C-alpha cells in the first residue's frame, strides 16, 4: 500500500516519462508535490523503490525507471492470486507442517508505553500491558519488546499513529535501520538510523520533520524495528 504522497510522486514521474521520455528532476518533483526540501523526495523515492514500483539506475542522470504501476494508475493487477475454495470440491491437502492462521503460534510481549520524538525515556521504561505477537516476527531470537507509536513522524515508512511496533533489543544498527534511539540519556525516539562520519543522523519518514544530527556519543541504539501490529 502506498501513501498519498508516494502515489502522487509515482503518478507524476510516470506522466513525465510518457510526455518527455525522461523522468523529472528532483526540483521538478519537489515543486510538483509542494515539498520544502529535496530530502522529502529522496525518502519518497526510496519508499517507492523498496516497494518495487521504481528502479534507480547507476551512473545515469535522472536514472529512475518505472517498474510497475498500481491498479489505480492503470497498472496490471498484482501477482497475488487468492485461494478459492469451491464448496463441492475437496480442499487440497495441507502440507504436514502447515498450520491454520488461527493456530500460528503467538508470544506475549510487554508494551513499554509510547514512543515519539520528544518523549522522555521514562515513557518507555514501564510495562503498560502485553500484546500477542506472531512468533515469525521473533524468529531471529534475542529479547523483544513492543511500543505504541505516538505521532506521524514515520508515516511514510508505513508507521502510523497508534501502531504497535515490535523491537528487537540491540545496541548496534546498520545504515537505514529503523531504531529506537536514546538521545543524551533523556529522550527516546523511533527514527531511521544513518551514520555520517562521527555523527549520527536520525531521519524521520515525513517531510514535515527535519533530520536531527548528533555526535555519536550522544546517541545510543536501544533496539531495531522487526515488525508492526495495527488494529483497525
């Protein structure tokens, strides 16, 4: 699923390519989407690439290629084919190790309060309640906990206000990981982790929020995002 901004950008790129034969420049994209900075366009393009809608080509100017379009923009239906069970035919046998969805193992994790930019660490230091998490989210082992998201700073990464994120405890992170970061031992935030020399950039996934940069000794990684739970 694409956010409105992601869909708007994909539609603009597609129309520009069809009209002019080349993708638009970053300035043209920024102006078309009425964004204040190119960093917002970079984040949108990264999200579209991660979802398989575009491909960036190395060593070429304006190197963006449309890979596919969603059905709302005239693209072919996705490759997902639902299973249809005909009432007068026997169901296909289930593989021996398969389990119905209702029987997939789940594990209770503590929800350690809420997290957002500016929330003190005390807000995630006490268990508020537990949540059932599919065991597949925890398959890599280690200790895990959950946090309720407050705010919209990560909305273009698909993380909405009120979502529960599943975090694997770790003190290290790779560039691009979404992490729980503790800033100056006082403030906890959920952001994308980027190392810049001797500094750490904590990047939001919403162009309304600026990237915050700190000396590396002021940022401690508390965990890495491994899953998300949403209630409708």
